C-alpha cells in the first residue's frame, strides 16, 4: 500500500486534464454534490478527501490519499462504458489503490449506508 501514499507527488499531469477536473468540480452531478457534502472538511472520521483528482491521466470522483481509496459515483452513462470503467479500475488497482463504486441512486437514497461502507473500507486501508 505504500505506493498509494505518494500517488500525487511528482505525477506528470496534462494541463488539459487539470482544466477538465476544475470544470467537473464546479459542475458536479446531484449525487456527487450530496456525497461531497458528507466527505468535505474531513467530516468522515477525520479523513481528507479530494474531489475530481487526476491520477495517472484519469479523473476520479473522490480520492482519500491517506488510505488509497478512490470513490466513484456512477450515473446511467456507466452502464454503457463498463469495459472502460473496468480497464480504468485495473489501472488504478495496479497503483495500489482500491476503487469503490456507488450508483447515483444509492447515494441519493441510502447515503448512510454509502458513508458506512466508505468509512469501513478506509479503516481497513489505514496504516498505523
């Protein structure tokens, strides 16, 4: 898991990706906004999350650096791009990151369950 701890440092990032990540931060989906309200300001067990973080050329929805956890909120479009999402998840996993995926529906209707799952997985990945 140590590889995940420094994933951002020294990374070469395409300026177009940085610009796109900034756009996505200001234009989050309703489900992303709901989840962000619970993750921001270290509200979930003191864990710091970033939103729309560029990692290895991919823009992930939410990223907790200290635990190496990526959280993705999937809308309907993800039904049509399962192959891409699978390849992307594998690339992130090769970096020692763990990817959690939740549907828009589950975030909007079961936020407590979603947060409990994120907290549990983060706790598993925390190093003393």
